[in-house]
């Protein structure tokens, strides 16, 4: 019926308010969560950028120190090579020769004494003594490389045990004026140099520093593991990049402990390449702590907001239901369950305006129980009420469209508003109601109704009271014609709906 639909429209603002509250809360939560996530991502990127910068500085510092010492030591090797090809060097005494060859040699606690080996690999000159013990190094890789490859230049050996200490051997070829191989000059940098260098740094427990030879051989590593020294890791994809690109970074899993790290190198053109690594877990440790704290706080706030929203939405729903009940009580006839006169007047005004806008017809049935007062006086008010309820049921069963409105207009009189129906269609509805009432009554004296019908197409110049008046006149005509009948009102042709 019409009121069922209108009642829903009355309740709709409250329901929309509850939905709007929930939607607003969800949007607010999503908005703040997005902002929070953005801040956390910015913090994460900041931690990553800081780690990049820190590792780049560390790699540059270590690379600079190692490269500087290699260069100084290589200058000493070059000086000895230059001295050994001077013709006069063979004619001077051993002390003078030592001064000439090793006067500018770099000396340090971690640098081994320079040695000169002839073309047969025999030790001929030792910076640490005038009378070196017999020694032959012809089977060493560095000797073979310089002998067989004249253009090698500075050669850095694999880590090895050299003169009683673990070290890397640096060597250069001695070439005669005629291009003949005359021997090699050899020096060494002990592992203690790297230990001292790395020991001065403040590193995390899982941070790594790896010094690589150009072929991917590990020269030194911290944390120190002798089993890893001398191992070739050029097969690792990240190491391949390290040896082929001037500088850069990559993220990879360590072949030693399997930890995922950020690795950075600065200059792979040097004889030794420094690769610095830091675990991602360590990089994001502070960020993770802050993320957990902020995330926990946000989750607590989200839970509170959602709980408060659901509580308020439930209360709004309860209030809406209470108002629905109050609205229904205020607009429903308590005896028949139909709409009351107050609601009917409101609905006919609304439908009248809609019909004007849509230029559609609107019909009205005025229904009256025949001989009701006499029946009421004869059988009592309770029996009379049962008759009214029965008539109301017959009306409700016959009026089922969503836009229709059936109401108890007063006493034994009922009204049915039928938007969009012509007089012919309204007459069919009226006859359905009349016949149902007639068949329903099982009393000996029977119960019937008289119905007045009016239908017109409203205009802005007339009021809906004209429709009501026409239907009322038709009802009186039905009474005058003998009751238990339906009569269609006669309306001027300008507004009559055929």
C-alpha cells in the first residue's frame, strides 16, 4: 500500500544517516591508514637511503686506504725494477746496492720486505738482509705469470702463507733492455694490515666487508673465516656485476650465511675491489620497531573508531525503528489497521502534486458500510467493530499497488486513493471490493458497501478537495440508488478521464 512505501521514505533519512556514519568512519579510517602507510613507507625509504649513503662512505674509505697503500707499495716495486736494470748496479757493493734499491721503499709493520728473484727463481737480493738464505720461487704462480706474460704489470697473488705469515704477494717483472726476462721483484701485505684496518671500523654484528681480486677471489673478509680466504665467488650474479661495473649496489643472499644483504662497491677499476654488505634486517631494525609501535597504535584507534561507529549505528537503527513504530501508531487506525484520516490527507496532497507534475490521472474511492448504524444499534459496538474490520480486510486485499493508499476516513466510511487510474480502472477496483464484502459477510442480514468513484487529471488551478467532493457526491448517489453498488462521479469534460 501507499503508506508502506511512504513509511520507508520517512525512515530512509535515519537509515542513510547510519550508513553515512559507517561510510564516513570507514573512509576516515582508510584515509588515516593510507597516510600512516605513506609515512611508514617514507621512513622505510629514508632508512634505505641512509644505509646506501653509509655503506657508500664506508666502501669509499676502505677502498681509498687500500688503494693508497697498494700504490705506495707498487712505487717501491717500480723503484727496485728501475734500479735493477741499471748497468752499474752489479758493480757496487752490497750495502750501496741496498741503499740504491730500497732507499725509497715503503716500510710498515704490515708490509713484507722486498725481495728480488732472478730469471731462474733464485733469491738474489733481500731488503731485510745483506746475505739472504738460498730460496727458489720458480714454482710460484706470480713467478710464472711474469715469466710467461710480459705485459702483466702489478700482479697480486692469491692469499698465501708467505715467509711465515698469511699475506698477499705483490710483484713486478724485471725486463732487460733487450726485452729478456731477468726476474721479479716481490713484496707482500700481511693479513694483519686488513685486520687493523677493519678493526678501526664500527660495524654491526652481521655487517660484512669483502676484498676481492679482479678475478673474484676473496683476498680478505670480515667477519674473518680462513676457509673463505682464497675462494673464488665470481659465479655469484652480484659479484659479476661488482667486477664489471664501476660502482653500484645490489641486493642478494650471502653464499656464506644465506642472509639477505645490501651490497655496495665504489670503484671496481682498482686492483682490489671492496664490497661492503649490511643485512636488510639490520637496516630496517629501527624502522620495524617504529612501524610496529605506530601500527599497533593505529590498529587500536581503528578498532575504537569502528566499535564506536557500530555502536552509534546500532543506536541510530534502534531510534529509527522506534520512530517507525511511533509514525505507524500516529498514522494507522487502531481498529482496522488501515491508514487514518490524518495520513490520508497527507498522502492525497502528495499524490495530487505528483499527478500535476506528471500530468497523470488520479482516482478516489469513497466507501461506506450500508445500514451500519442500525446494525451497530441492534448487535452492539463489538459486532459493529467486527464488520468494520472485515470491510477493511476486503479493501486491503483488493488494493495491492505500492502507490495506493487505503484509509479509514471516519466512522464506517473508508477512502481509497488510486494514483494513475482512470474512472474505468477505478470502477473495476471498486467492484472487486464491493463483491468481496458481499461474499465475506456470513450474517443473515448481510453486509454490503456503497462506493463513490471519481477520477480526473489534476491541474494547477484546482485543489484535491474537488476530487474528494466528486467522490463523496458519487457515494451519496450510490446510497440513493439503493446501496450495494458503485457509482462513478460526473465531472466536467475539461478534467474528466474517460
